């Protein structure tokens, strides 16, 4: 809806026009950030939600689905909002995104809730400095501007857009959104009567035309709004220039809504220049487009303009037909200012057509809505019309009696017909209600049984998966025992056998070299400690997981490979079994990186956020093709995967040949 002020537009109508503009801008803004194929967007988000294992990704997908359904199905949008919140606990960033999604869902339903959500979202996200966050904050603050507009506080709406929305939009770099907000400021300034200031903002949009998409109507709208402002300000040559530019864009990108608003602006221009026939032609075209897009308010506004032109050119009969359409419009007559205006127009047209009785009645109705400033003039008009009415009253008395008789007969017939219709309708509704209740109960029972069966199946699958993981971990432990047995037999056993033989030989001779025996005993002790460390690190039992991991890094570090270890908030109350799993996972990751990647540097980062433990291992080694893991994962990777699944975690591996490897793991370490 284009804001097109005319002399008799009331304050209420101006607010309604501006509010409609803001809603349209909001819809355009949201659409600009989504795929053009809305069905494809929904399917893509739904697939991510169902298949991705990362809780953060699933939460964002759920919030996007909540926004998608907020314009279509409130209950479904609300359910996705709750689902997204369930995927995380105390993640500050995701919590801020959640509150911004609350604003999307409840904007048209609970202004108080959206205002509180805005305060929380702004507080949580203001520490982040990314385009994504700037975009979220711009949308959230724009929703609050719409709330202010709904409360008829245009000054606050203007302040929010200028001081919050536009600065954030400039930071996120979205030119199309910035242009739309400039136009919105121009509309609000027009409402306030600041036409020159409004033109400045429309001109900003026009200067951005090289960066605006020709498939969107942002630039077109700016030309039309600017033309409206020039017409009101009696700058008609400038208005004509703007309209000429607008029609060039419309011809290349035709759209019924844009055409409707263009013809409304053009009609106002040609009326101002005295070209009434051309103005009427534009009004008719605008009305046709308004009907096509089912915009009742725009249609009524164009009808009102058309009436004024017809009345001004003394085409009273067509003007009367138009004003009767407005009288019969429930939506238009619901507004007190519109009703008062129509009463005045009905009185004028009836008087011009010589229908003095009707003019008198309409003038009386109009008087009840007039304020004290018009009361004196109103009294003089009523006296003049009443005098003419009394002169013709006697001639119409007989005709009125005959009309009353026919009306009573018609009324009686309609009452009987209405009674029959109500009776039949009531019976049909009762039958329909019965079948509806029966169908609902049957469907509810079937749905409940399906849910029970589904839940049982899920429990069975989860139990089978858990048993499989336990068996695989037992197999891995058995392989580990075999490896340790080989180490003891082939390594430590061989060393001790050599020491025994050396001592036996020295016993048979007079020459005794104890230094050789002591050296070999030292080597045996080192080997024994290595084997013991692989079985159960001593530091893990005595001083905790963090120190054990640090010792592991120092043990594996060499002149060829530097290992950096960072620990953040690692708890000391993690269960021993869980600590062992974490230690083995890190041990396997570091060993794989050194053995297969030949890196110069490895960075290990371990952190904990309540019940979630995070592991990140990043190296600058050879890298590899991650798809190989799906075909032949290997024993080491399988052990890591089993331990991660056992702890109800998830793992993400990113690697490119020649650029190193990064492994991110999230584990559940519930105490």
C-alpha cells in the first residue's frame, strides 16, 4: 500500500496507511533473505533438522522453520520454536537467536512478549560482530518499530528505524534492505508533514539504484512515494519525472500491486494538474488492480479519489454510484473518520441531485461526528436543507406509505424463508458435528496406538545400538590386551632375558661389567612405564584428566612435531570411566595425526560447558580424503567413533589434502 496523502485524509487513515506500508516492508525484508522457492527452502531446512547430528545446526534449522511458518501457521511456528530451544542449554549465541525467533513468531500475537524478547536478544547478541548477527538485530528492532506503529506511536517507530535498524543494516551490507528502510523513514516523515525531509530519504534510495535488484520493487516504490510527496507539496514537474521513471520499471517488471499504487499516485498528479479525464482513467485502472490483489483499503481509497474528481466535474450520477459503494463497505465504514467523511459526501451529492430528504438525513448523521470547529457552519447547512425538505415533504408522503406497505409484505416473506433456512442449517450442523466428533475420537485412538508402537520400536533400536557399541568396545579392549601382551613378551620380556644371559656369563668369568646390566635395566624400566602408561596413566588416577592429557602431549611431542595443549574449564568431577574414554580418544587422535599426517604443529583444545565436553584437534599435516572413512574406516577410527557414540556425542572431521585436518568432538559427560 502506497502512502498518498490527500487533503481530507484523517489522522487515523494516515496511521493505517503507514502501518500497511510497514507490514509490506517487513514481508519484503524477510523474503529478501530467503530462497525464492519457498517449498525448496522448507524441504532443505526440514532435511537438515532430521539428518544433521550437530545440535547447534539443528537448533538454527528449527528457528528458520519457525520463521517460515510464522507467516502461515502460528501453532506450527510455535512448535518449531520450542523444538529449537530443546537442542541447547546455555549457549549465549543460540539463546540470542532463539529470542529473535520469538519476536518473529509472536509479532502479531503478543507485543509485550516480543518487546521482552527484543531486550534479551539485543543483550545476548550485542557482543558479537558478524553480518549474521547484524542482520538478526536489524530484523528484531524492525519488529519493535512495527509494534510502535501498531500503538500509534509513529515518533518512536521513526526513532527505532533511524537509530537502530538502519545502523545494523549498514553493517550487514544488505543494500536492498537498507533501501527499503530508507523508504520507510520517508513514509513516516510524510505522515508527520515533513515532506522535504521525506524526499531526502527517497532520494537516497534512488541514488542506490545501481546496487538494487531489478526483480524487486524497492526502487519502483521509492519513485512512487517520492511522486506522492511532490504532488502534496505542489511540485508537479518533479512529480511527473518520478512517475515517468516508475512506469519504465513497471513495464519491465509488471506487478498488480505496484500497478495499483502507481495509478493511484498518477491519478493524484493529473487531478492536481486539472487533467480530470486522465485522472479518472488512472483511478479506474488502479481500482481494477486493487480488486485483482484483493486490497479493499486501496480500492476504497481510489473510489474516494474518483468520487472527488467526478463531483468536481459535476458528474453527479456516477459520483453517487461510487459513494454508495463506500457506504456498503463494512470495512471502510468501520472507521469513524471515514464514516463522517462519507456522510458529508452523501449529503453533498444528494443535495446536488435535488434529493433533499436524503441530503437532510445524511447531514444529520454527519453532524453527530463533527467537532466544535465545524458546528456553526453545520447548523446553517441543516437549516437550508431542512427548508427545501419541508417544501417537498407533502408530495412524497403518499409514495412513502405505498413503499412501507410493500416493505412489510417483503419482510414477512423473508422471515418465513429465513426460519426454514435456519432449521435446515441447524439439522445439517448437528449431523456434521456428530460425524466430526466420531472421526476425531477414532483418529485420536489410532494416533495414540501408533505413537506407542513407534516409541517401543525406538527403544528397541536404541538398546540394540547400545549393545553393539558395548560389544565393539569389549572387542577393542581385547585387542588392546593382546597388544600389551605382545609388548610385554617381545619388548620387556626380551630385555629381561638379555639381562639374565649377561649376568649368567659374568658369573662364569672373572670380568664383571655392572654398568651394562644397569643400563639395560634402565631401558627395561622405561619400557615398563610406557606399557603401564598405555594401560592406565598414573596421572589420570592421581591428579586428573587435564594433567594426564598434558603429559600425553609432552610424551608424543618430538623435534619434528610440536604439540600445543589448551584446557578451558575442564572439570575434576568427571567419572573415572568417562575420563578414560576421553583420554583414549585424544590418544588415538594424536597418534593418527603424527603417524599419518606428518605435521609440524598440532593444536589440542579441550573445554567443558557443564555436561558437554569439547575436543578439537587441528594439525597442519598432509590431510586426507574424508570420504575414505566411509569405505574403510580402520580400527583406530572405529574405536574413536564407538567411544563418541557411547558417550552420546557427535564428531565432525574437516580435512583437505595438503592443508591439514581438523577434528571437532562433542561428548556428554553427565556427572
